[in-house]
C-alpha cells in the first residue's frame, strides 16, 4: 500500500519596499575631478602591471584617452578662467585707484 503525500502549499511572498531606505540609497553620487584623475592613475598603473589582456588594451586605452583628454580640457579651462579673473581684478584695481 502506498501513501499519498500532499504537496506543501506554496506561499507567495511579495517583497515590500521601504521607500525611506530606497530614497536614502538613491542619492546622487558626486564624481569630482580628483576622482577622475585617480581613476586615470589606476588605469595607467594597472596597464603597466599587466592587469589587462592584449585584446582589452584597445578599449582600456580609448577610455583612458577620453578621460585624460577631458581632464586636460578642464584644467586648461580653469587656468583660462583664473587668468581672466586675475586680469579683471587688475583692471578693477586700476579703475579704483584713478
């Protein structure tokens, strides 16, 4: 004689989202120029140490070149803005002394 076994009822669990914790975890991440410079340095160091395979070097190099170009552009723009501000300050001082 065989016993008939009943399958255990399947309980469906619906996950409840905690909106307060979700909002707290979705804060915008700020990426600074110093962070980007550190990333470029990590890529450079990793490539020197052989962390990338030969078939990956092209993609890594492209990302590095874009990042490095962006950092150089920002540095040049900031230097120009600083020089422009210095010349405006000097011109203002000349007008004030007259």
